C-alpha cells in the first residue's frame, strides 16, 4: 500500500499534483473558474470543437428523449436496456464511417478497454503507436497480448518491427488518426498498405477527427478514402459531437462478435436515452451542415496565421489541436498561469499524460472562438513565449 501522505507531498513538490477546479460555463466558449470572482476566460481547452454541446438541435433531442423515456436506460443492452434510439444511433454512425455496422459504448475509455481484449489475447501481438491514448494502452495491457510499441507516426519503424516480430498469430495495429496531445495526423493510406501486406487487423481511434475531418465529417478515414481498409473505426461522442459515449464501426461480423465479447459493453448499463438522442442529433448535423466544419477550419487557419505573423516559428500542425511545447512541468504551469492572467484558459499538459520533458500548452480551437478571441489569444501567447 502506498503512503498516501508521502506520495501526495512528493507530487506537490515536483509540480505533478493534479487537482480539480470547478468551472462555470458562461456559454459561447467562455468559462469562469470557481473562486475567481466573475472573471471570464476564453476556453482553449475544450474538445467541443464544433460547439455542438450548446446546439439547440442536441438540446431539443435530449429533452424530448428525457421526457419520453426517462433519465436512465435501466439496464445493459443485452438485458432490457436496448432501446430503439441506440439502434438508430448505431445505423447513423455506421453510415457516417462508411461501415456496415456500429456498436455504442459508455465512453471512449470503455470502448478501448473493451474492444482490444476482445480481439487479441496472450497468443497474439499488438503494434501500438507510442503516443496512443491511455485508454488504448490500458486496453492493450488488459488483453495480455504481447505489446510492441513503435515510434510515433514512424511507419518505417513499424515495418521493421512487423518484419522482425509478426509471426503466425493474430496481430492488431492500433493508432489514432489525429493525436490528442500533438494534433498531428497518422499517414493512414500507407498504414493500410502495411496492414494488408502483413495480414493484421487495423484499429483507428478517431476521437479528435470525427466531425472535424472528411467531406461528411466521417473523420480522416473518410478524407483519406480508407474506410474499407480500416477494420475498426472507433471514436467518441464526447468531443466534436458535443455529447457523451463512444462507438466502434466495422463489418457486421465484427460488430456481432463484439456484442458477445467486449466486456465493457456487455457488463455495463446502456447509454441514457437522452445522451444517445443528443449523439444521434449530432451525427445528423455534421452530415447536413458542413458549414459547421468549414467555419471551424477557417478559425484554425486564422489562429495559425496570427501566430506565424507574430513570429512564431514552431510547427503548428495540421489540426484544431495546437501544441506549444514548453519542456518542464513547472515552466508549463507558470506559462499557463500567465495566460490566465490575460483571460486565456489553455491547460498545461504534463507527464504522465505526455512524455517527460515535453510538457506543453495545448490549445484547441472551437467554433465558439470569434476573430477577436483568436487575436486576443494569439497576442497573449506570443507575449508569454518571449518571457
Ligand atoms: C478522449 C479520448 C478517448 C476517451 O474518450 P472518452 O469518451 O472521453 O472516454 C479515447 N481515445 C482518444 C484518442 C481520446 O482523445
């Protein structure tokens, strides 16, 4: 048993202690921190990229489902919790991702720790990008499969490892299409080529891509035209889709199999009807209103241009997630404080979420940000980078 007091004080000294701080939402991407009076901050930490969490269509869908079906679903899907809205949502997701079928989960974390152990076991291999999300990593460990981690986005390294270790058992390759802390993008076409050459299953986590990329918002797999080559297209409703919960899309057999084998699906209560209804409204919106996505991309371009014009030479990446590398945790925390004083809320992301020595400020752009908001944030950021 760890000595809790000693552990906590050690973390505090190393600037590694995390703590909760309630936030009051003011709407339009503005928040107030509890204990901070009335001062509004511009939220650059939200994953609600399309500002759908406050969209009237989601709110109305949730309210209607709430009053018709109640607050909870009452049981797991395989018991009596299986509602029509779950099926409608799954059909809509399957269409969006260009796959035959889909299955919903309680959250992205639950999806990843349920899907991966259902597919591979201790006789098998997993090839996992080193920067994959903690939920993917935990799913890999839970499976008991031999875990081979390749250098981030380095397909030459992956190919070498496949040649060296592939063997005869099943093998799963797992990546994210847009990386959550770096905002960079996986070269999916080349990856599909590799997975076919080496006879592996390919799972892609599109948590930060669905709704943001692809002509219909179907993610990078749609944009790169590789839906057919991706065996499992996983993602969450909690980010650009403005709701909560998660999904995986695949062929019919894959989904039928997961219904029987993914333990975090089987042994967990079905998504509440209001949550599923809000997610369904979001999936429909992102197809029907591509302008939501276009507006977001204009804002992303605008913010990056402001930073570049201001002399920022850093690589700002290809997505709505913009990492500003600082280095040590203490320095990152200090810079986040300075930004807060200027009305900008961007979280300092520190180890163990990111590798040691790569603490950073993570900016995420959302459709809430006005041109003036972006200008204010860029100015504040350029100033603190000089200090
Ligand atoms: C956020 C995230 C998850 C977890 O999704 P939740 O629905 O928040 O549990 C999984 N994978 C990636 C890449 C994520 O960024």
